[in-house]
């Protein structure tokens, strides 16, 4: 599987268009629902999705990445994983169905029982969709994702908003999430030709699982740890506190999901195709870190500095308490490209053993920070996440000092110009608050001013990433004209 530059760029564009389209619709719908529904409604669903999100990790079992990484994966591999995953999903749903009363009792809210049983259906649906996604990713058919994701998002958006206006409350969010997964899966199955064959090999499954089990444990640690804060907040504090915390995460996540997920999904199969050429692998990893940081850092910093007027205009005054959390998450996500590129390089080389060791080390540190802050306040827990991010960034880069001769020090030096310009841009944008203008006027000045400052600095300092993106855009325009 040899993947050239043009193929990579085209697939990134399709993946980016898919994420942008889906996230734009989801973002608009979340605004409408946030205006209609209360923070308690959002908090109630968040209590349940803590468990379903963790179980979603088992849907893949690390086998999806193993299929992408394996050089000669065939129908027997894909079919074996499909049937295995489907059975696992049925078992997981049954577990959630019967555990619903226990979970509801844990939160002292028995009204959660039917919500848990309905929203957990997403586990079964995801099991049907999972291997199709691996097939699409392995064969670089990201155009298929565009139609399936956008179709599911639009349908669920209409349904969710209609139910919210009808006074369905928390069930509007449940219906939106369930229908999104269902329609996404249906369209993917209609547009992707691959179907499971009547074949199964336990030996093939064992071979894939020998690579995938480490990723499964790693994902469980990561997902469990990421959702543990929500579990603790929901238990110790109130649903409203959890809603503000999650809403603070949601806005910057929209941006990071669009860009970083697009890069990551295309980067893994691209790196995997070059896994035997360590020099080229290093160059591609370095390019991914520098370019994605150049794009993501100013967006995150801009959102952090413009947070108060954005929240008031989009979500209304009742959501202003989420602003401090939003700023913390913006800083956290700003450095995600380093995490993503390093981990994808490790996976592409088939070193899932390193992947697991990294996750264990990161989560031990994260758990200690959480235990130290959980009884102080929700804000203290959020700050502990920021500290954990810094340590995780160092840990994730450690193996590539040996594997790729690309150390953490080199990576930081590579992104320093982008971070410097981002901080300077944020400082200039924040000056506008002195004039005490209306929220609309403040944003109308801050957004274009920030863009002008950042692009201007890129030109003045002759930033390589700016020229790289400019040249890539010019090449694409020329190819379209032809």
C-alpha cells in the first residue's frame, strides 16, 4: 500500500470537509439545544455517557487499528473481526441493560434507568459500523465518511431540535445521539462495497489481537481516565457543575476534532505505508507536528481570549460559568498535535507495546493529580488536567527519541515560533476589552484582528508552515483548473 503526497492531501481534504460539515451542524444544534434545555438536562445525559463512552472502546478492541496497520489484511481478517466485535457489542449492551438500576442508584436518580437502556443501543450500532470504518481508512476512501457522517448529523439535528421544541427535555439529546449513530452506519453500509463473508479464523483473530490488545488496554486507560473526572463531578458535585465542565470542553473540542482528527485518521495509514523507512517517517511526523500546531494553536488561543462574548452570544448568559473551563481546555488542546503525531508514528511502526507502557505511565500520574484535587473543587480538577497534559506530552515523545531520532526538545524547538506568534496574537486581541464594547462589536474586531496579526507575523518571520500551506493550496488550485 504505497500512498503518494497527492492521495494524502486529497484524503485529508475529504476527511477535513467531513469533520467540518458534521461539527458545524452539531455545533449549531448544540447551540439551539443549549438555549432551549437547561444545564441539568445536559448534565443528566453526561452522567450516562460516561459509561457508554468507556464501553465504546471494546467495540473496536484495538482490532480496527490492527487491520489498518497489517500489511496484507484480507477478507478473512476483516470478517473475523466483524463477527467477533458484533458478539462483544451484544454482550456489552446486555450488561448495560441489566446494570442500569445499579448505575441509577449510584447517582441516586432512578429516572436514569430508561435513558441508560436506550442510549446504550449506540454500542450495538457502532459494532456494526466499526469494521466498515477500518476498511475505509485502510483503503483511503475518506469520501465515504463525508456522506455518512454528514447524513447522520443532519438527520439527528432535525430530530433533536424538533423534540426539544416539543418539550421532550433530556430525551431530545438521547434521540439526537442515537439517531446520529444509526443513520451514519446505514449510509456507510450503503456506500461502502465491503460486506462480511461467511468465514472466520480464530488464528487470524489471535494474530491481530496480539497487536490490538495493547491498544485496547491503552484506549481503556485513556477513555476511562478522561471520563473519570465526569464520573467524580457527577457523584460529588451537581449535574449543573458537570454540564458547565462539559460545555467548556465542547467548544474547543469542535475545533480540535475538525483538524486534529482529520490529520490523525489520514496520518496513520500514510505513516504505516512508510513504516520501513525511518528517515521518511521522521520527516512526515515532524511535518504533521509543525503544520497542525501552526493551524490549531492560534484557533485555540483565539477562542480562549474571546471566550466571554462568544459564550454570551451563542449559549446565553446562563452558560457563562463554563468560560474558565473553556479556557483551560483551549490550552490543553493546543498541544494535541504533538500527542497525535507521536502516537501515530509509534502505531505505524507496530510498537503497540510502547503505546501501552506510555498510557500506563500517563494515567498513573493523572490519577494522582485527580485524587489530590477531586475534593477541592471542579476547577482544581480542571487545572490538574492541564498539568497532566504537559507531563503526557513529554512521555508520548520519549520512544521517538530512539525510534525516529526525534526528541521532545527538537519537537518543542519546531513549534516554538508558532507558540510565540500565538501568544502575541492573543495579547493584541485581549486589548480590545479595554474599550468595553458590545459583545458583537468586540468579536467583530477581535477575530479579523487576530487573523491579520498571525498571518502578518508568519510573513514577517518567514514561517515555513505558512509557505507550505500556501504552496499546497496553490498546487490544488492549479490541478483543479487542469
